[in-house]
C-alpha cells in the first residue's frame, strides 16, 4: 500500500525528467548533425572518381573545337569556358550530346564529308559522358566544391578560349558594313534582308566570302547572294564563318554589283544593336572557272495532321560538274532531307542525309572536297514533312547546289576532288 502511494507521488517527477532528457538528447543530435554539415568536406579521387577523363586535358579540347563559339560570355548561349561553368552544367551537357541536340548538326554520319561538320565523334561523346558520370575531375583528381581551405593553393586555371572577332582568312580586300539592326529583348526568331553596295567600278573576281557579326549573342546564321544574278556567295554560322572556293575558281562580280545579306536573329534577355561586316577576298588572276547554282524546289502544302508527307525534285546534269556546297532552306515540320546522285551507270550515292534539321540553326553543308558529278547524273532532293497544326501549311525544302561546271580540257577545281563511284 505504501509503495503504491510512493509510485503515485513520484510519477510526475519521473515524467518531467524523461521529457527533459529527451529534449537534451534531441538538441545534442541536432548540434552534431549541424557540425557535420558545416565541417569542410574534401573529395578524394580514391573515394569517388570513376574516370580518367580530365577537364584540363580532354574536355577543354572538345570545348575549344565544338562548343565555345556559341557557349561563351558573349555568345548566343550559356558559357562553358571555365571548369566551374562546365561542371555546373554537366548533366545538361551530357543529355544534349547523347540526344545529338548539341552541337546543332543534322547531317547523319556516313553520308557526305563536310568541311563545316561540327558534330562530335563517338569518342568525344564518350569522353563527355564519362567525365560527367565520373564527377567531373579537373586535373590532379580534384572535383568541384563550394568549400575551399583558406590555405589551399588554387589550381592553375585551364579554360577554353573562343576564337572570334577576327578575320579567319586574313584581312579581306574589301570590307563593307551592314546596316544596324535592333533586336529587342526576348524577340522571337526573325530574318532580316539588306542590300549592300559593293562600290565596284570595275569587274572583280571574288575567291572567298567572310562575315563578322556585330554581336554574336543574337546572330544564328547569315547567307549572302548577288542581287543582280541571285547567285549564292557564301554563308556564316557560329562554328564556320567563311566560304572559300577551290583554287582556279572565283565568283564574277560585275561593276555596280550588290550583295543581299540574309541574317537570322534570335533575341536574348536584353536589347541588342547588331552591325556586322562583310569581307570579300579577290583573286589576283583571272580564274579558269566560275561557280553557278542549281536550285531544286521540293515544296508543297502539308494538310493538317499529316505525317511524313513526301516531296521530291530532280534534275539531270547535261555536263560534268563539281558540287561545292548544299544549302537547304527548310519549312517548318521537315523531318528529314536526302540529297542523292544517281550515276549514269545506275548506281546511287547519298550526298547528304539530314535528320530533324532545326529552324533555329540554319546551316549549309560545305563539301570537304569538291564532288565530281558526271554528265547524265540525276541529282535529286527528297524531303519528308509533318504537320501537327490545325491548318495546312507549306512543307518541304528548297535546295541550292553550288557547283562548278567542268569545261573542255579542264582538270577541275584545284588538285583535290572526289568522284562518285
């Protein structure tokens, strides 16, 4: 009886002591966890790294070759010039290169060899994936961390260096400024056309065309044609800024000629005024041949809801020709483009197969070496277009083929060319 009364008397005391002890233990646990989180953490290579690919060695070379012409401080997309910038964007970079969204190059490997091919090789893709999945080592096994020791020596910075703002082919013989164009903040994709008076008082022969944009942040592509003849002169993209003809050939520019500049813009987060410059390099002597264009229109209406509607255009070549470049002007919804050459012996060669070409990054396809197309070859372009809209719209492609006609007794343009077999 006395024990029962004693238990009842002490019960409130035991309950209070228990609550106090629980509170103390909880406070100690929180403090211990906070101390662990706040303590400087260091990542050691033997604990985390699963790759030998380093930013300072393999990755920076890939960035210099394929990326920083766009992904730079004054480029059209987010910068990845430094280790920290690339590390933070690592997962997005990995996803984009696996999906072949970046770099923006629609041509499928194995069909044609192009001088302006900016696609990643399989090995380069593997390097990027391995580097990202291996926690992005920098040089001596270190990885990115927001916490550094005050007495730690900072590693020597290796960074990618964009090489723009200068003439790639040297100072042109003739430089003409383009009219200033204002691109408002957040502006959608737009195309402007302006006419440039070259100021020629005598006929000249141009062997190369180059362009320098005023502000690369808003310029996606540029194309140039002669106003009087409609002939295509050349193009510019962020990764390939010039077009140079083979030895022994040049464009013929008569006195009083004008150039039409077609500039493709995309707005950024601020208002930009762009004023680019066009450069022409002239031939010292009279060339043996001049380029001319073949234009194939494979376009038409695509009904609402249609998928993979086919458009085709073809021409049979009456003379031997050297193909220099292909410029497809695509409509919205184009799924694929195929340019083929059916030889006189019945064989067929695919000069270009492009999958899901992007309207945001219009590009020509410049052959690494001129491609010889024999007389009687059927040159064709086939495009497949879809339409997920509620109304019919134009689909297909307009293809310009820049070529040089092979004259009697001519050995062709330059010493290097490729004949289809």
